[in-house]
């Protein structure tokens, strides 16, 4: 055996450097694979143990929560409930246990409503989970802050408003998204106050999410959106235009018309499109004055607007552009002229049949 090993070493030492390098890398790869296999087995074992521990604690906390809910008289907290609160409060000091308690609360809270759901929310206060969440808002780790805000949103904790609104310009987008959802879900339109101080961009996806949340609520009081239409943040202006369109904010017409001169082309086009939706006829004459000093997108938007808002008096102006070089404008001009002609000559003539016309009586009538 020793002689075999010695011969192998001698052969290796006398071999070409490329072969030696290949052998080295092969050995390193084999050792790495073996190490990785042991690591994955150990990790899998730990995950199984952790899963069993979580399942055990979850079952225990569910039992305690149900016992707490049915042990009271809806007025005073009895001794049994106090013991459960004390136990859960102590468990919540551990990160893993706190996570399991929160998930248990949320799962039951989502399945029930009324006084029972309120009792779970009160238990969230009494077990110190609220204090833990608000403390984590000050963490230097952005993901910890984001999870804390999401938790406060799920438990509908309005008292954290002042602490959360201060983070609205957090450098991490994920944190800002959680803050925006918290404010709008809990405070509806009043929660949009963050638009007054938002410095970062409100992406199209963010805007869609906020509008989707607002769409779930009925009989909302719509605040004055003028400040947002005058914002220096272009994404806030774009979002305000969407609000004006969806919630028919005709009172904001003066601020919308002002946006015809906004430095951003997309904002100007959105504003032109919006006056069509709201029927702001004053915009027609304003846009006519400098229409051809504007870019092509704005001109196309103007003529699309005129398809809905043209009047017989506009016919002379429209006829001047029958031969416009842009195809879309020419199409709009033709539509407008047809509409104006129909509106101004709202009559039709019935032509009498030719006296020499002979009816073919051999036609078969299908029944």
C-alpha cells in the first residue's frame, strides 16, 4: 500500500503541470461537494427541528388565544386572562416566538370579525407587541423597519402614524412602499398627506397600488387636490391627475389648465386628455392660441379632445388642418368635421322610389 502511494506521488510529481493542475482542481471539487453535502444535510435537519418547534409553539399559542377569547365576560379581564397575557408577553421577548405569536394573531384575526377581532387587537396592545413594533421602526436595518410597518398595518394601529410619517422619505423604496400602504389603508384619502412632503418618485406601480386600495372604500371624502397638482414632484402631479380623472374633480379645473405649461411633456398631454374627461370647454380656446408652438404629442391630444368637445363655431379652424402632415391628426379632423356637419344639419331626406321600378314577385320570402 505504501509502495502504491509512493509510486502515485512520484508519478504525480513527474507529470505535466497541466495534469497536476487538473488533479488539484479535481480534489478541491470533490472536497467541496462532500462539504456541501454535509452542510445541506445539517441545514435540512435544523430546518426540520425549527419547523417542529414552530408548529408546537403555534399550536400552544392558538390554544392560549382561544382560551383567552372565551374566558372573559367582554367587560373585565379575569385572572385567567391576565396569566395568558403575562405568558404571551414574556414569550414575545424572543424573536422567533414573537413572530409565531403575531402570525397566530393575524391568522385568527383574518378569519373573524366584530368584537372577537377587536379582542385580538387589544391583546396585541397588552402583550407589548405594539411597543416592540414601534421600537423596531428606529432600526438601522431597512428590512426590519419595513416588517414593523407591515405588522402595524395588518393590526390597523393608527397610533403609530406620527412615528411612521417621519420615515416617508426613507432611502429604501421598500420602506416607502410600506409607509404609503399603511397611510392609505388606515386613513383613506387623509393618508395621502404624504404627497405634500414626498421627495422621491412615486412609480406607476406605486400609483396603481394606492388607487386599488382607495377603490375598495366607498363614500370617501375627497380632499382638495390642488396642492398635489402644483407639486414640484412630477410623479405626484401625475398621480393627482389620475385622482382628478377617477373622482371627477371638476373643481380643480384651474390647476389642470395651468398644467398645459408644465415643463414635462407627459404631464401636459395628461392634462389635455383630462379636460376631455371632465368637459372643461374653456381649455379649447386656451390651447388654440399656441397649439402649433407645442410638440406633436400635444397637438394629437388636442385634436382627440376636439372629437369630444368641438362646436359648430370650430369648423373653420378644423378645416384648415384637413391636409395636416400627421396621419392621426388628419383622421381626427375628418371625424370632427363629420360630427359638426351632422350636428349642424340634423336632418335627412327620404328619396321616393323610381316610378319605373318593378317589384320582382318571384322572390322567395323566408319565414
